[in-house]
C-alpha cells in the first residue's frame, strides 16, 4: 500500500520506506513600536510552508536505491509535481503542487562491490509551488 506520492515517486512499506513526515508553517508578524507602551504585532502574511520527508532504504535486502535516485532525478528536473498522501480506505489527501527544495542522504555499511550503502537514510524537503493561482490542497 502506498503512503505518499511525490510526482512519479511512490513511497510505500518497501523498498523505499517513509519514517517521518514533518510539516512546518510560518506566519509573519512585524513588530510595531507603540508610543508609551509595549511593542505590538501586526500580521503581514504567511511565510514558507514546508514538508520534510525522512525515510530509509535497505538496498542490500530489499533494493530501492534506483527508486531513491528517481527522487533525486525528479528534483533535478526542476518541475513542480503533485504531492498526494494516502490514508486508510484509500482516501487521497491532496497537498497540491510542490517543488522539491532539497534531497540528501547518508549511506552506511558500504557494499565493497557497488560502493552503495546497504542502509541509506534520506531527507527530502518540499514547499508549495504557489504560482499566480490558488494553491489548492492543504496549502491553500
């Protein structure tokens, strides 16, 4: 069963396993000095909204390195992609169009034949694409 789809990249139980999803939303509140009183705050708009995906690939047991590299290829294509989450009962949760800001990995227990880690931990950070129209999904 799939947990999340980021464009053409689908994360499920195996071989590319999501371990954690962290969402961060920011709001901008400017400090406004007041004569004879404490500083007040004025809302000036929303800041960056990001989602960080953290996962594992056990390449030597289940494969998945190619799927992880496909995620990096999606980032390098520099094109907005849909982010869709799945929940019980196959209900889709549409986050909207996102851009992949970063992809990083840490490889452990390097295979002497391939040079690829047998265990690969990865992080992927995405943010809403925005554009001129409504964001849609959970971002808009």
